[in-house]
C-alpha cells in the first residue's frame, strides 16, 4: 500500500491528478486495505488435542462462511453442542468476535476441541 500511496503523491506533484482526485484514490486504497483485513480475519480454526498428553490430533482452518454447516454437522456428532449453544456461537461469529470461542472436552474420546476465530 505504501508504494501505491507514494505513486499517488508523485502524481499530484507532477500535476497529473488534482488534490481531490488524489484524495479519492487514497480513500479507495484505504477501504481496500480494510476489506482485505476483514477477509483475512474471518477464518475459523478447529483444534483437536489429546487430553492425556496434549498431542495435537487435528488443526483445521475453514472460512467463516462454512462454519454454519460445520457446527450443525458437529451438533449431530456431539449432541451436547446443539441448540442454543450453537446459535449463540454463530451470533458471536457474525458480530465479529475473535479469539477462542469454544473449548470442549470429550471425556469419552479423551479429546479437547477448541474453536478459534482469527
């Protein structure tokens, strides 16, 4: 972005664009960067580790757009994570929550399941 910004400033200096046109270009660059940050930040990481030794068994990253399907499928596999808990989790994700949103221990399988939004 810095090189694009410098290029726009040089165009002003050379008289190729007006200050108003340059301001519009800089605004467009700024909004592109914010959009790109939002897209990058909207990934969900699911980490499964062994309870006894902490060994990582799975580490999967998926786009937020697929989390609805994934959580609903997970609810069928783990009925404890169904209903209002999933709805609340989905609302948190939709409202931009980041960090660890879920930590669940499956004692029967000896696994810890963590869900992060990055």
